[in-house]
C-alpha cells in the first residue's frame, strides 16, 4: 500500500491524521503524515486494516473504527 492510497482511505473514512493515529495506537499526526508522504510504510497489519475498512460500506467501516476506539489502548 502506498501513501496516496492510504490517504485516500483515511479521507474516505473522514478522519484527521491525529484521529487515525489514535484509533491505531500510533504516536500521532506525524506517524500518519509520514506514511502518506511515503517516508514510512504502514506495515502489513495496518495495511490490511486500511484495505478492509475501504472494502466495507462506509457505515460499517465507521462502526469498526468505533470498536477499535472502544477496545484499544489497553482496555
């Protein structure tokens, strides 16, 4: 997955970079910016998650994001 595709999916999900970083437990805005500008790869698991969120209807993708928020961060 390249940065352009990653950004397209993030924008489809209507998430800011900092929001997406929070959902996936990443360090913050710059972690996502670095993926989108090509200076960092998303990693295989993150790539699969993004492609999965892109493959399902938007309403379902947002439900999955809410579950990730709910169960993330050591919950």
